[in-house]
C-alpha cells in the first residue's frame, strides 16, 4: 500500500456515498442513529445493533419501524420496511438477536420454530467462515393477497451464544391492486441481508 503524506486529501464526494447519505434511511432520524456509510456497497448502508453485538447491511430506502425492543446486550428485535413503489411491492423484515445460552446457543430450537412456519418446505443449511445458516421460503395467499415468506436462522461460529432469527416477506403495498410477490428482487434482497451479519 502506497500512502503519500505530501498530497492533499481528495475532498471530492463519491457519487454513491452522496446518494446513500441523502437516502430515505439516512433522512429518517430514528433509523439514522444505527446507520453508517458502507463504501463497498452500492445501495446498502451498515446497521450497527444497539447491543453492539452485530452488524448487518441495511437497504438505503428502508426504515426501522416504531417497533423496536432491546434488553441490555443480550436481546434486540426490530422490524424494517421499504417499498418498490412503481411495482406496488412492500418488503417487510423482522429480526431478533439473541446472545444467551438459553436461546442464542440453542440453534435446534430456533430451527424448529422455522420448520413449523415452513410447513414441510425444504430448509437449506450452509455455512461460511463466520456463520452457520438455515434458510427457507414459502409462497402463499392470504385472503387472495400473495405473500413470499422468507425465514432464516444465522448462528455465529466465533460466539456460540449469538444467533439471529430472521423473518420477512414481500407482498402488495396496496392490497387492492395486483403485484408480483415473486419478484426476484425480494429474494435477492433477503439473501443479501442474511449473508451480511457480522457478530
């Protein structure tokens, strides 16, 4: 790495960074408390948990909803929403973080809860250097409204008491109008978030 000390720093603002800093997420005062710029990502910021126990990616047009719960450094739950307005799509995600022997370390229990929701649909199990992942999805209609549901359990390899229980869906923003709840952007977004957790 070549670090020059006799050159003035480049004060030009990166267009992507400027776009993220002016995004809906950063303009929302409550959401912005948790967010910072991520120079490696085009449309995503970095969310740092109120517990300081994990980080994840956060979509630039999303906001943290009024429902937010935290207990010291061992528990946090938050819900996040955003829309693809031209396509009448709503994306909702609900995440619960545990750092405890009782729940964070009890992966079998968390996966068992996910199995009940998936009603026989296949669960994928994979891992990388940092985490172990269990994921599943199911599509169904509720009162003729289409929903693509996604579930995941993310468990830290380095910190055995830390896990996140993830639930999300894509559906119609305006339930009186049609939408494509199977839009590939929804699954792509959820997969990106699920794989982004750093404990």
